[in-house]
C-alpha cells in the first residue's frame, strides 16, 4: 500500500509549497483518493500516479479545502481519455464511485463540468453515493469504514452527519484518516490497532494530540500529522520537536509529496 500526501495544508490563505488536503492511496492495482483539495488532480498526475486506475473518491466533509480540487480532478479523468485511443480504451465503461456527505455539492460540481466544453460527455461513469456511518466501500481487497464526528456539529434530525473519519483496511493493514474533528474522544475508538494514523492539526496542536494518544494507552503504529494549521506552518520544526518529545520517532509531519508505504 502506497499513500501519497498530495496536499498537506488546512484551509489557510495560500501557503508557499503547500496545497490543501488530499491523499492518494494505491493498493491492489487500484487508486483511491481521500479528499480532493485544490491540488489533487495536478499533483497526482505530475507524481506519476495513474489516475485512470481510480476506483473511488472519498470526501470526509465538503469544506472547500477538502473539495476545491474535485472538479479539476474529475475533469482530468476526461481529459486524459483524449490523449490516445489506448487511454480512452482503458477508461471505457469504467465506474468511479464518489462518496460524499452532501450530494448537492456533487450536483454543483457536475453543473460546473457540464458547463465546460463537451458537456462532460465521457466513456466512463461517475457513481455518487451519500456517505453514511458504516462500511462505505468493500471491493477488490479495499475496505473503507466511515465514522461520523462532530466537526460540523450534529445534523438536523433525520438528515445524515456531514463530517466523517475514515478507517481503511487493505493488504492486512489498517489506516485511519481523521478528517477534521472536534475532540480526540471522537476518533480514539477507531485508532486502536491502526498501523498508520493521519491526524489533522488545523484545529489541534500536534503535541496535544500526541499527549492524549499516549495517555489513552491506545496502541498504534506511525502517527502522521497532515492538514496543517497556522501553528505548524509558522513553526514547523519547533512543533515537530514538541510532538516528538511526547512520542519520539513514532511521529512525522507530512509535506506535499510525502509518501508512506505499508
């Protein structure tokens, strides 16, 4: 399993060398995106990641720093088909699932794409799904389970939650992507036994989360911080040192382009 951080920044003002949150996960000959911040399509393509292998895109919540690159990523899928007959043949009849907590956002993205050239006519098919708690995807040895969190508060009764944490299981490994969350207690139950956990720092300090993890007694493998907020972006080395003072070399801070393999 290969995980590439395409965008390591939270929803701040534009930052040199950093883009907003997106991760590409390659396993079993398939490609999956976790969030699609502004740089998802551009960075994955230039990194040599084969976008035509995309099986599904999963959006933790629909804030712009997690969805701003979704239209361009979907546009790339169509554009790549025009490069050669071989590229088109590879995408012919393909179904790409998109799991998102608010389908009206997907509808808006599609309106934008259809208003561009070609009415977004494609040889492949986009299959949108409303994200809910539980197993969202379980195909080809890749399983993703969604757990709601309180980043966007509680939903109106009868409506789905709007913000999620994901746990991925593949190749005998378990990886957690926190998404944005309010309290450590919301994600703690899902962290136990994870080989790798991605924790956001846009709303937390890395050292604080490390201390909560240490105090909890939860056993995890490597801890990678992403979705960096201003505290880390302005004091990267000192914040990393503070986190490592708690959990040592178990901790890493991601950059755009950071790669992790399991």
